[in-house]
């Protein structure tokens, strides 16, 4: 799995199908909001399946915490493992334990 934090969104990609992630606590901490025209009605994130892997994306809003806090939140939920510094930060992530 990989996490890429862009200026406009957070991508959590290459998740193996079958991993059970409790998204609502993560979305609450990231202060994610429904974005009309971007997500399905009432949803706070989007997902696609590409080549048998789940790709999740969460668009940032004015309420989204700064990058360093996003990393802390994702680490607390067992997603981020190791950090690489670059202009667009890329985070290598652990396999998420079932039922997290």
C-alpha cells in the first residue's frame, strides 16, 4: 500500500482486496466532508478498484489538518509505516490488520 498526500487530496492506493479498514474514524479525524459533484451523495471519500487493488481518495478541505498531522492520524490507524520526503510526500504503508 502507498499513501500520497497531494495539495488537493490524500490517496491511499494499492490496498489488497479483503483488507477491512474502519474508514469512518479515519475520516472523522481528517475532518473529511462530503463534496457535492465529487463523491456519491453523502459520501466523504471515493474508491476505485484498479488491477485488483483498492484505491481510496479523500479530498482535502479547509478543515483538513496539515500534512504532519495527517501522517500522525494514518500512523495511529496502522496505515503509515515509513516516510520518504519529497515535494509530494509519499508514505509506504503496512498491511492493515483485519478489523482495524
